């Protein structure tokens, strides 16, 4: 604290190439989780990298108050701490997430029943604001309820993905 009060100008700290790569890999890890089973908490996961950067800066300031280069080693420790804290939080939320997934699956089931048992992912998003990632996650979580199809569009063009009730 004394150093901060005595400093006239802010200290500019820059991450070295190794630290940037650590943060990039951690970001990619969180994206894979968002696109998979943890889509319902995408907002929280999207902040994990930002949190890791903040933790890294705190570690750096505590260990090297005058240093201007944040190293890969410090970034790795920050990512480990952030991953631990995030996963601990997810464990606490697990039962609530499971209940939320069941409720969303029931909503999806109702929409599919009203639509004749099948909806494209585009129509699902347009009519019911359900993102493709969530639909895919529900399909993998509840394979006895839903299946995902990939087929050619009726009028040509790009292939279309749809979700349907499992038979």
C-alpha cells in the first residue's frame, strides 16, 4: 500500500508472449465448456479469463511491485487459481444446474410437440430464443428425449441442423 501511495504515475504492466498464450489457451478451454454441458452458465464462464488476468496482476504486484512484465509462470498460477475457484463454484451450483436443465428440456419437449416433433435450430432460436449451443447440450444431456439431425435444406443451400423428439 505504501508503494502505491508514493507512486506518482500508474505502473504499466505488460504480459509477455508466454503469458498471453496461457490466457489464450484458458479462454479456449472456457469456450469448449460454454459450447458443451455448461451452456446455461455461459455468462459466468465467459469471465473466467478476465478473472485470471486480474488474479495474475494481483500475484504479480504482490511478488514484484516494480516489475513491468507479467510472466507465463505467473499467468499459469493465476489460471490454476481461477480454474479451481470456478470449478468449486460450479460444484456448488450443480444441483441447481441439473434442475434448470430438466426444466429447459421440458420446455423444449413442449415446443417440439407443438411443432410436430421437429424444429430446425434456426427456427428454435427465432421462435423460442433458444441458442443452438443450449439445444445441442440438451440433446447430449437427454439423449432419450431428443436427437439432432443434419440434413440438406429442402430448397438447396447449406445443410440444416434440426432437433427432434426421440422415438
